[in-house]
């Protein structure tokens, strides 16, 4: 089964959240506390990006591409980039892959390539 | 609410310090206590971000209280990311203003060089969103870089503007003996010569090495007192006249307009309102230039320049010593260094030094009103303070 990253939709007012928060930012009803999960779209356009050279100790790569993407439904997320020559506004497509490895755990997140 | 005054200030050299964390805080505090002429306090707050993680020490304030023989004063540590310092000053203000305490010591301290650079970078990155940011390998330089890219696209800021901030602040540090970086730099050396790209490589494109503050150890302290106590102590009357604090989304990408720093705008607005001041009244400012772009963006959000025009004021020299609104004349975070928990207190230390007229070569002539902006997270927790000389 393909892995997904989920947005959280408030059951009371429909406001979508990513990342998850305990209280809906739309209706602020803290006695309701229920959200439906909705998979985030995987396609979007690149809003901004960087290539990082001084990475935290867990990364054994020389550089890492990172970017903020506006997804098809208007929500935004941060992801790793595997794009040689990124440009602001370019179309990208995402897939859920391992983005961080620790001794006993793999962390999954969105990795974007040129669409 | 009672008025609150700064009666004493102290600081350590910002550099790599081979002393226990609590002693670094205590050293700065001793200077501040001596400066104020007090040997007892009702309460102390110790601002620090990384002691449990980086220095393997918890309950730091208790250690500092005992080390300074301030027992049985109340003591508590305040952890608020890179805005810990100003958040602790706010707590100290509240203690005195409420009438609960008459004399409060606020110390800020960090010892980040105890670990290597990669671990220090990772330690600071733990303030990002754990699931939506941190797991991707995001660092604070990466956040600043993505923000810079947008600023360049939207407002025409260039690498030259960033380098101008770096040169201004790092060279300003040469007038501050406590500052970490004591090496002058030139535009030629970091931007305009064939060697520049070797001297000044990318850290996170488009940010380069000289766009980022150094990793520093250090401590700073101030003594906050009631007006009655301030008159009794007889130090210059510097009033902490305005405080604003605001938060913003944890995940940076959630912000509606990604080039806005709404928490900076709100914190400054509230501080000015409380103090009855406007940005035009400020004679000298300490902005949180952990990255060069932040000095430009914050100078706009605080209200010194219209949005998108901070770099134009910079070009005209308005933010340099002698300019319309001198910013970071003691080196800022870029030149003085950025021991994260100490920074907010060190900014207040610089402003009080200026308002007392003790700035020496970096003195802003006749400075009566000063402002500090302490920027936590990537702009998700910001504290703005105003100080006024009253005599």
C-alpha cells in the first residue's frame, strides 16, 4: 500500500490542518476534538527552496535539498527536494520516502521531484 | 502596575568558555549585582535553552542561586528557545511591577561549544516542528535561507545587501571587547574578490558563512528593581517601559504570507503602545540578526522602514552608527555571538550601556530611547522591549 501523509479535517467546521493540532484553528472548539484524516495531495508548485551544507549529525550526505511546496489543494508543506536545478514556481510531484534514519527507526516524509 | 528600572548590568566575554554553565551565568550576575550595588535579591530568573540537552544539567536556576549565595531567594529557569532571555526579563518585570518583588536578577546563559558544531546545529533545530519540519533535516539556517529566497524574489534584496549587514555588524563588534568575533571583514573579502567564494561558502543557499552568527558560549545579566529601590541605589534611571510578546505558527510554511513576520510586528506594536512611543522615537536598536536577512526584515516589521524597504535604508547607511536609526552597534548576534539563552539579556545589556552613555567608540550620541527585539524559533515567539533614560 502506498504511504500517505495526512491532513486533518475538523468534523465541526471542515477546516483543514497540516500539521496536526489539538484544537481546530478555524472554530477553536476545544470540546469537540475530532478530525478526519485526508491524504495530502502529492503534486504542487515550489514556493521556495534551499540547499543545506551543514547538516545535523544524523545525515551522512554532503548536501540536502529542502523546499516549501504549495499543494494542489492550496495547503503547504515542507519536503526534501531531489531536483538538480530548482526554480521558484516550478511544478513538482511528491512521494513518501525515508527522509531520516536513526538507529532503530526510519522516518517517512515527502520527497519532491520535478513534475 | 509599578514602574520597573534596570539598576545593574553584567556580561561575560562571548566566545568558547571552558567553565561550568552555572558559573558562566554567575559571573555575569556578579557583575550586575556589583554594578547595582546589591548583594541580595528577592527572585532570580535564569534564561537558558539547552542545559538539559547540551550540558546535561537541569534545574539551572537553583545552581546559580546557590553559587551566588543568594539563598533563600526564589529561583526559576526559563526556557523559551532563542527568546528565553527577553522572556525571562518579562517575567522579572512582572515580578517587580506586581509589587511581589523589589529586586530581581535576570541572567541568560548558554554553553553551546560543549558539543561540536553538528550537534549544536541539531540542538537548535529541535525547536522546529517535530513531524512536519525536523524529520526532514531542517535547520535554522535552512529556514532563514528559504525566507531569504522569498525576500530576494519579492523585494529585490541581494547577496550584496546581506553581506553589507554582515560587514556592518561584524566590524561593529571590534568596538565591543565582550564580542565573540574580533576580526574585521570587508566586502572584497566576503563578496567581491576571486577568493571571496572560498572565504565565504554557502551554508544554506543563498545564505553564506558570513550571513550567520557564530556558535558562542556566554552569559549576561541585569537587575530589575522598583522605582523606590532604583532611587535608593542611585544608578542612572533606565526604565523598562514597554514589553510586547507574540507567537506565530510552529511550522513556518503555514504562514499565509511567507515573507511576513507577524509575531515581530505584533510584539513591537504592543511594546510601543505600552511605552507610549513610536518607532521614530527610538535612538538605538538591538535586532536579532542570527542571520543577516533577519536584521533587514525585522527593521521593517518593527516599524523603522516600510515593508520591503529595509535594505534601502541599509544601503543609505541609516542603520549604521551615526545613521538615522543605528542597529546592532555592539555587533549584534552576528558579531557579539549568539549563546541562545543569553542573547535577549545581552541585547538589554547593550541598550542599557548605550542609554547610560557608556558605549565608548560605539556610543550613539545622546541616546535616550532603546529597543530590543529577541526572535525565538523562526519567528514563532518574539519579545520586544523598550528602555527609556529618565533623568
